[in-house]
C-alpha cells in the first residue's frame, strides 16, 4: 500500500506540508480498526483524518449542489427579468402613447379626465404585479366613469344629476355608446393579463423552489456515503483510482432521494408554462392587446362622439329629458380630427424571440431533478463507463456489481450505499412540492383564461380546469391531474395574493382552508408512519 501520496492530499487540506512522511498522522499504513467509515483493512488514515475528510467531502458536495442549482436559478431569474421587463414596457408605451396623442385629439375630453386614464393604467399595473384587484371589475368601473363624464361633457347644455347618470349607465348595455370595444377589450385584456401574470409568477416560483431546495442540509448517512465514495480510496492508498460511475450514482440517488421526488410536479410546472407561453400569440396576442390599449380607448371615444345624437336620444327616451342647465356653456369641446389614435402595433418579433428562447431553456431544465445524480457523477469525479473494472467500488479497485437504484425516496429502500429512511420525507421539500402543485394549477387555469383565485374549491381540488380551452389530449398528457389548491402568498416576485376576474373575493376563503387541510393531511400521514 502506497500512503506517501496522502501527504499531498492531507497537506493541502491542512494547508501545511510539514507532516509529509510523519507516521503519527497516517502516512504509513497500519491496521484500520479505528475507522468508522472506510473499510477497516490496512489504511493510511487516522481517525482524525477520516473525520476531517468526512467534513471536507460534505462541504464539497454542498458546494457542487449549489453550483448545479445556481445555473438553473440564473436561467429562471434571467427569464423572469426578460419577460417582466418586456410586459411592463408594453404597458408603459401604451400609456405614454395615450398621453402623447389624446390632448391634441380630444382636447378637454382628455384633459378633464386625465386622472381616469392614469388610474386605469395604475390598476392594470397593480394587477400584473399581484395586487388584490378584480381586473374585470376595474375595467367595468373605468368604462362606467368614462361614459358618465363624456356624456356630461358632450351635453353641456343640460343639468345632469348623479341619479340621471345612474339611469343612463343601467341602459348602457342596450345603447352600447362605446360600441363593442369595452366587451372586446375586457375579454382579451383579462386573458392576456392572466397569462402574463401567471407566467412570470411561474418563473419566480420555480426559482424560489430551486433556491430553497439547494439549502436543504445533508443527512449523517449521506455524509458518510460521500466520504467513502471520494476519500476512502486515498486511505486505501489508491489516490489515482476514481469511483465507479454506478457506485457514485447510487450514492447520489440515496443522498438526493427527496429532491428526486420533485420531478413529477417540476415537469408539470414546466409543461404548464410552455402551454401558457403559447397563449402569448393567437386571438389574445399579448403584444396587440397590451400594447394597443390606448388605441382601443380612442376607438371607444370616437364611437361615442360619432353617434352622439342617436345615443343621447336613446338615453332621453329611457331616462327622460334632463333640465336645461342655467350655467352658460363654455363652448363646444374640441372634436377629434376624424381619426382614432395611431395604431402602432408592436411587431411581436421581440416577444416571439423571447418565447422561443424561453421554451428552449425550460425544456433544458425539465428533467433537472432526476438527472442531477448523473450530472454530479461526471467524468471529473468518476472513472466513467470505460474503466468499470479499474474503479473504486467502495471496498477496493474493481467492478461495481450492485444495480443502480431508481429515482425518488420510495426506491431507496434497498440502496446498498446510503441508508435512507423512506418513512421520513424531508418536510422542506414536501412544502416545495406543494408550491409547485399550486403554481401548476394557477398556470393551467391561466391557459384556459381563468384566474385560479376565482375558481370554486371543487375546481381547485380536481385541478381539471374548465376544459373549454385546454383539451384532454393536451392537458391530460402534459399536465398532472393532481394539481390542487392555489398558491398561498409566499412568493414576493410578483405577489401571489391577486384577485382575478371571474368571481368575488370571498371565494378565496375555501381555497385557503384547503391549503391548510392539505398540509394537515400530510402531517397526519407522516405521524401514522
């Protein structure tokens, strides 16, 4: 047995070379009954060296894990920044276009209502960022307030009371003073905003899951197994012999058993994000809908101006003739110049490239959790497949005979290298699995144009969605049917507490209760084991 090489390894570890050749620290072989991890034959290691090598291997492995997760986290974070910046820029440009073009087009019709327009864009922005806003109600409120103000401004010769305005609003569905713009914009804008909001939330949640899981500490048995894998060859005088590839994989599958259980819900998250990304194009094209809000508002105002007389006559017929105003009119408001606001539609090429790049990157990380053992057992660490007879098998140099275990906690019951208690799952990772399920359910509903915050509790539990936008042959194959309740507000970018568009805020209570119930069931299952 050649132990002299260990002076180099130990000297680097201790940051000193004065022990080279000193038999008191193990550079001559001796019996290994004192060893607790490495094989107890003749050895080059003392108990102190074995303990310190165990600590060293632990820190090195945790460093490798963080490095592996860092690349995935960087991918998701950069994608989040790209999409978030793009969507916000779309909204900002539409708002700026309104401020730039409306003053010359509508005069006092705009200047006296500027706060109304600012409030609309503020509400849209807050909804996107995750605030408690019912987007459909916010849009309805905008059109109601705009109708009331424009009707008064277009009919300055009348004294129009609040009661009269209430009557007019009640009949607005019949009169359609803004044409089909409010209904059309509400339908398309809600779907577009639900899609973009859920998508960036999915990127945020994915990054957060990676971060939290990478911080899960190694168990005692895993530390022992990694030490035996990496440093016991040195103690046996085989510094140049690398671990067998399958041996390494069994160690990693045992150490990362809980992490591998993330695979199913992680894949569901990625699949659902890919589906939602497809919604950025088509009838509810995000570029067109969000980037041309100012144009649609201009269309609505122009429609009311052009049909002022007929609309006024219908209102008078339904609500009666208002009194003539005793105040002198300041003159007719400036008419628009005969055209709506310029329709500067975004080209869509920027978003198309973003989506294409994102899809490629998301597919690359789809199998991250189950490929992690193979990634960590790369040729820099192991002997590879060509040296199966000349590698460290945990006892000596030779072929590794045990079969490679499957992925996940349940498959480690017979792992020959790591003693894994399959009855005690890591609760931090179980919580992250729940977060993935919740986010997947949100995304799946977004694919159907629904905000999950406003689905019934039964819908949340089934995870089946409405079915009218995501056929079974698509969602049934690509998404988990077990996706359940919506996400609690734990992810700060963006806020997850937003209210959606298809119901009342009171429906959030059953969903919150179900989240609590789900966690309670998990706890009881753990106790029953």
